[in-house]
C-alpha cells in the first residue's frame, strides 16, 4: 500500500500491512517509493502518514481506545437490567 508522508509529501510503501492496521503500533516500517531500487525501510509515526488523497488514516488503525465509549455503554446497558 502506498501512503504519503504528511510533512514531506513523499510517497512511501508500507512494509507490513498488519503493523499499519494494528492500533497498538504507533510507528510502521515504510520504504520511500522512489526509483527502481528498493529503499531501506524506516520507522515512520502513523500520525505523519496520510492516504495519497490527503485523507487521514482510519481511527481504528491509530487509536487503541477508539471503541471504549461504545464498549462502556454496552456494559452499562447490560448491568442496568
């Protein structure tokens, strides 16, 4: 998958897609998508990555607590009965 480094605007290739989608990982190994030779991977903070369109990454990929309110509400509803 190709993503854009927000501060430099450079396109980068994700090395391991699982790391990108895991909200517990704050960084992901990326390679510059440049030239014909494969570049060495480098760790990049997810907060610095965007889709090529400029969209931010999904919250489910960046915030390990993105469903906490939903889970707490469901737990509260069950305990009220």
